[in-house]
C-alpha cells in the first residue's frame, strides 16, 4: 500500500466510519452558511463527503448540492441516505481527475478531506471551479484528551510507544491550509468552535479504529494495541473525555 492509498482506507469501514466519526457542531454550520450566503439558489460542491458527516446542513438549505466521492462503499451509503432528495447529486469519481465540463460553483467545501489532495487540486482546481465571489471552506476537528485526562493520557502514550506500528506512517500536519492564498484566494478567515465528548473504553477503541493509520497496523501489534487502549480507559473508570475544537477556515475568489 502506498501513501496515496490512504484515501481509500476509510471506504473499507463505512459502517464504523458513519457511527464513530465526529460530527461538526451546529454553530460551525451556522457560521459557514452565514459567511457563504448559501441559499436555495446556490450551487454547492462537497469534496469527499464520506458517509455525510457534513452533508445534511447544506442540503437543508435547498441548494443545488453535488458531492464527489471516491469510495464505492461511501457512495452507496450516501445514496441510501440522500438519494431521494431532489437537490442531492453525487459524482462517484476522483476529484483530482474528474472533468466537471465547465460547471461552476458558489461554494466548495471539505470536511477533513482536502488535506488528502495535492495542492494543485486542493487550491488550483477548486479556484478554477468557483464563480467570482465564490468561497472555499475547509473543516477539520482537533481533539485534546490530554488536558482533561492527564494520567490516562500518559498511560495511552505508553500503549502507542509499545504497539503503534503502522505499516505506512501518516505524515500528520504536512498539509498547509493557508497555502490557499498562494493560488489566488483572498480573505482568509478562521473560526474555532468547541465541544466535549465522553467515551467508554469500547467506544474509544471503536473511534480509534476509524483512523487511517490505525487501520494499517499489522499483527501482532494491532490486537495488542487496541487491547491496550481499552485496558487503559477501563483502568481509569471506563471513561475518557475529549475536548474537540471544530475549525472552519474560509477563503474567497474575488472578482
């Protein structure tokens, strides 16, 4: 498996992904809709909607929604959820190579997807697809479980040090969202919205199982790793608290 194939790992676990991946808070979507001015007259493109973690709030505006999804299983789930809605359209293809045939959009947005693309597609291609005045919005979530659980955090780090051996290391943090400004975009804005999640040991293990690099841990490390995570949380009362920061970054195509 190559680094580029990380993009398809999530598609192998559609049910777990749909159940456990973090949803963005309503305040983030309210800010996105206000900034973008999205209405029923808007044309919207979502990059890699997955199983729809960030899809429904835009669909509810009545906009002309199009999602472009690479994964076979994700495309099936999305169609099952939203396929009967008249304003829902799905392209089952790779955004990097897909020919949109001259279509233009008022809003293009990504929920933890755009960082999987090369910059030329993430920023150059999206810029070309937007109408003048259009917006590119990028959503992501940062999780902090060290602050609310310092002793448990140290215990979990011991499990990572011992058994976290992914076959392909994921280059965390290599994508630079602010580089959009190098491709003609202007008016960079960043907003952060905070929520708290609490998991049991089993829920935490299930959530961790949806991380791409956690899914490429070979045996015998894989079984020991997830068992170690569960044991650590059980030792601390079968409870782990997460402080989530939901980040919204937007840029515009002026003109």
